[in-house]
């Protein structure tokens, strides 16, 4: 919603630039998509490494008591 409000303000101040931004948005989104996918993959790999490192401590801690 904030992006739309900012675009409306830009449209009121400089409508050619706002229309250019509206036309280029899908192209920029497609260019940034591989970086977003790499970020998701790296985040998942780091979560896996973290889980492997903390697994012995979780096993030694034992079962957790159940909450009522």
C-alpha cells in the first residue's frame, strides 16, 4: 500500500517518470528474481548446517516436559 501511495505522489509530481517506473517494474522484478532464489537457497543451507550443529545438544538435553 505504501508503494502505491509513493507511486501516486510521484505521478502527481512527475508523471513521465512515474509511467516509466511502472513500465520498468516487471523487468526489474525479473532481473532480481535469481538473486531472491539464491537468497532462499543460501538461507535454507544455513538452516540445515545450524540444525546439524545443534543436533547433539538437542539429543543430550532429552525430551521436553509436556505443557498442560
